[in-house]
């Protein structure tokens, strides 16, 4: 995140103009908007919002985010919707201790009574090994050696 005002979802819009209204109950306009708000909810530890936006047919009874990695960057690779169903393909970068990884998912969404819900996803995960002179994966814009490696 480059500024405290930027939304964690990477939209380039402030949190108050992007994901916060959805977290406060506004219906998402698209599967991508819902997915971005869900990423931000993971980033902020908003388990109640994640459960509320999870389709009832696949929603877990509870969600514990205590051991979640530190989410740093979201990349939306593609998104589409066809009336009552939609898909979003994304990659989320995270840090766990000193290690970096990614979660990539092709997510399915359903629209019911004007609200989009996360249904399920096909995921893959992997490790990332940024070089010292590569841009830092935290999104700071600095070289990795001068950012997350330092300290």
C-alpha cells in the first residue's frame, strides 16, 4: 500500500470510496467488486463480513483468521459476469514470517436478490523468492533489499 488512504484491494481508490461502503452493507456491483472487498476483509481481519458474503450453500460455520498470513498485494487477472453468475481470477501475495507466497484462485460467484456472494474457488499456492534488486512484494515501490529485507 502506497498511502494510508489507499484501499488494500489495489484499486487506486481510497478505502472510504472503495471497499468500506461494502463492508458497511452496500451491495457489490460486480463479482470483482465483491472479491476486492473480500480481499480487503482478509487484509483487515473482518471474518464476519467474509461469512456474510459467502453463499449459504458453501459457507463454513465459522472462520478463524488468527493464523492468516500478512496479505500485501492483490492482482485481478480477469473477471466476468453473466447475470446471476460470475468469475474472478486473481492472485494475492502474502508474507508469512520472512517468506513470501501467493494464492491464485479462479473464484465463482452467484447473484441472489441483488447481492453477489462468493460460492467457491479453485486455488493454487506457491512460494515467491524476490531478488534483492527486485521491487518489494509489499507494494512499497522500493527495492526488496531496501524494504522488507532490511530489518
